[in-house]
C-alpha cells in the first residue's frame, strides 16, 4: 500500500467536521484537531466559511504523520507496520505510537531500544532483524494491544470517554 493510500484510508475514517464536547481533541476536521493543531491553515478557511481542499488535508497528514516522525522509513521496510504507526499516530500522537512500536520490538528482539519515541536507525535495524525471523502480524497485534490498553484506561478513568470506547476498539484497534 502506498503512502497516499494509507492517508486516503485515514481520511475516509476521519472524514468531516465534528465538535463533540466530550472529545478531548475538541473541534476536528477530517480528523485534524484544532486543539492539537491550531496552526493548521485549514482552520482559517473553515472559519471564513470556505471549503478546505483535499490536498491540504493530505499534505498535513503526510507532513505530521508520515515524514516528520519518519514513519515513511518503516513503510519502506513493512507497509502494514508503517500503516499502523500512521493510524495510531493520528489518534494518539506519533511519540506514543512510536514508543509502542519500540516496546513491541524490545519484546521480540535483543535490540534494547530506548523508548524515546524517535524512529532512528536502531529502530529500523531492530525491525529488519525482527522480520527476518518472525511474522509482522504478531508485532502488529502487540502494538494494537498497547493501543487497546490505552483506550481502555482512558474510558475507565474518564466516564465521558466511554462514549467513544466502542468506536475506538472497533475502528482503531
């Protein structure tokens, strides 16, 4: 799957404008949170009642959730794992998603990665080492387990978040 296809799949899931008072991200457009990304130029267009070009949304996702966190390096090694990182990064932040990835690799390799939330050469080397001997599916399941625990903890600790737990578990994990 190409980077464009990964981004398009995320946009389909996140499509449209939402402003749910219980959502910690607050006001969102195509999954882009005004709270977390107030600098996004699309907000100026929306505030002026103008449409946001699809390419502006794609460019934002590519920049913030593919190239800045270096998830493209992972995509080139394994598309499914890279896609999972992009999707998780959109929903919980790239730092947290990367740490789950690093923790998962540490469980199955002797890499001893520092959980720094940065995709660097040691993380890529650990991924390549893992894939020489093991199936990507198990690594994906482990990463998803960390994500599920995160959502369950959110819902347990904040009753307002329980309204989202079914969707999180059904569409994001």
